């Protein structure tokens, strides 16, 4: 094995050799402002001698660097200075840089194009180590995103997110709160996100969900409302919004209002954690849809329920956001079914139309999930947390 291939195996990048080009692909590198990313190093060579030429790089001693994140096309040392001498660049995604072998007054030739690329790769990877990223393994970890996941390295939380990287998440209910849960979970490296909701998309859904529809989507929904097109399930809409961001989002237009329906789904689709974001059954005597809780408990799927109760009182809003979490197989919800009602006999978990309340409910639920999966230093002190709109503080009822 040549030195470049051996170094690539050690550092996790690939080496490709074609007719007259050597390329090191996925090389860890530093971009401007110490952003860690990956790049490709390319060099052309004479097929007969194997020695580098000037077809790629603009000079015999130069290589083409293409960065996987577009900034200025350069790679950097740990001290913030660019590596090598810039020969040419597009100022965005690539540059031809030169690092001469030997001294400035007595440059030496590289034995082969592989040796030349190896020399550059050592400097570029060495800058990553010098910046304190001694084991940038998270750059090579399973990446569900449709681009390089530089966020983990930049924020240095790769090892923390390793705890959730292979998780399969279900979000039951894609209303206001569920759509915000999706937005937050979609930006984590979990392997799969399963969306369960049988409702069709309507105008009011757009007013309490993250982001905004495109003009084409508004036109499409308008056609649906005028019955010019088939109805669009919520799960299909949200899948289309987040599929460009990442892989592993699975829409299921399933109505989970019976225990057997959800049990059948869980038996065919393994789930590691669930978020329950569904409305109360208005025609039921039970405060919540117990069928969902029962199915999750019997399948031993830990879950977090997020509920919102809101009402108008003297033209002002009263209500609460409630988050409750349950471990595998827990039946604790049977003893203390969470109900967000905080005043008199107001009904709990009413359909709320305030996006900031939905966003808060989702954030509290996702933070509790991170706490329960060991990502926060704190442990959950209670299975039930409640944020009161009338007295803005989070309480843990006894």
C-alpha cells in the first residue's frame, strides 16, 4: 500500500486514481474561522512516468483543492492563515495552491503524484489536529444530511450526539406542536424520523408551523381547496419540506386513534422513541387518547407527550404547556394522566392557534428527550413539567 492510501485509511478519507488523476476525497480540513469540514485534493500526472504535471493545479508543484462547504475555496492553518501559496481560485469552492518540496532556493521534485497529494494531505489534516480536533471521527460518522455535517465539529458536540445517532424517532401528530418537533428533530443526526398523521393539509396549518410555504406550494394548496387537485396529507407536505435537508424522513398517513392500529405499526416498524402531539378526543370521556399510550407502553417504546391548553378570558389568553415523559413500558400515565387545564373546568389540550406556544411546547419536549438520552448534564427530576402562561415559569407538580 502506498503512503497516500495508508494515510487515507488512517484518517478516513478515500483515494481514487483514474487514468491521469489522483484524488484524495473527504480529507478533514479547516476552513475560514476554524470551521472544520472536508475537501478533495486533486493532481494530474503523466500516465507513463506517474510524475505530476501542470494540467491540474496550474503548476507542477500545485494541486486543486475543492472544499465541501462553500466559503472562499481555501483551506487554513490552525492560526488562521491559508495553507500554501494561492495560484488561482474561484473565491468560493476551489483553489489551486502550491507548496514546494524542499527549500525555496532549492525545490525538489515529487517522486509521484501520490507522493505529492500525500504531502498536501498531511499538512491539511495536521492543521485540523493543531486546532484541537484530534479525532475528527464525527466527520466520518453516519450522516443523514444531504451535505457535510460541519455543525457538530464547529460546535464540538459530535460525541454528545453519538448517543442519538442511530435512533428511530416517531412523531405522532403533525399539528402545530408536532411540526415544530419535526423541525427540531430533523436537525439532529437521528437515523429515521417517522411521521404519523392522517389529516390533510389546510391553510391554518401554515400559520402555526415553522418556516413558510413557497409560492408554488401556496398555489398547489389553493388548487386543492378549489377541488382541482387531490387532497395533500400533512405528512406528505412535511416530508417534501424536509427531504431536501436530510434522509430518513418517512411519512405515514395513519390515524392512530385505536390501540390496534398503532400496535400494528409498531410491530412492523421498530421505533426507539416517540413524541405524542395529538389533540384530545372531543367526544371521549378520557382526557387523552389512551389507545396511543397503551400501544406505546405495550411495545415498550419510551415517549414524551406534549400538550397545550389555551382559552380566552376577558380578551386575554390563559393556559399552559405540559410536557410528560415515560420510560419503556411505563404505566405511570394511568395514575396521573397529564392535563394542561389550570383553571376551573376548562378542557385540556384544546387546539391552539398560537405558533409561539406550539414552538415552546416542542422545545420543552425535545429538551426533555435530550435530557433523557443523556445529552444534558442534568437528569429529569419529574415525569411532568408545566409552563403556566398566567405565571410564566416552569413547575413540576408533586
